[in-house]
């Protein structure tokens, strides 16, 4: 399978490049001044986006059904444990971080995560 110069994403998944302002974001999993990675709606299709931080150009990639399920599962888990502040267009009432679950829940998650080897 062909790969880009950086070796991260197969070239055959690339759909197109678009300006940052024209992306219809669905969920963002990486953000640093700009939305760097996540899923977006592109011509009615669920697709992955990656933003070049220096240029602000967004590359859009197609997803297989398995990848779509994985992305939506990651989104659901994030919304369950953290909140909807990186979900578009329904971000809920709050766009900043808050504790959605009580402290006992976070202790349970902490123990479960760090008990893995």
C-alpha cells in the first residue's frame, strides 16, 4: 500500500484538501490552536480530517466501515467520560471542561486504567 512521505496515511485514502474554514466538523480528538485531527462531514460522508498546523490546510481522508465504527465509538466514549465540548454541532450547554460524573466514578476509571499491565 502506498504511503505519504511521512509514512502515516495511505495515499489511496486521500480525498482532497480544503481550507480550514470550510470544514464541517463532527468531532475533534486533537486540538492545539486549531482542530488538528478528528472526523468531519464531507459531501454527506463521514471522513477523517488532518490539519497542517503551519498552513491551516485540511486534508480529508475516506474511511472504511470498520474505521467509521472505531471513530464513532471513540467519540461516544469521550462524550460519556468527559463531555460534548468537542462535538459539533450539538456541543451541549457547556463548551469548556467540567466534571460530568461524580468523584467515585473517576476513581473507578483511574483504578481500571492503571491496573492494566
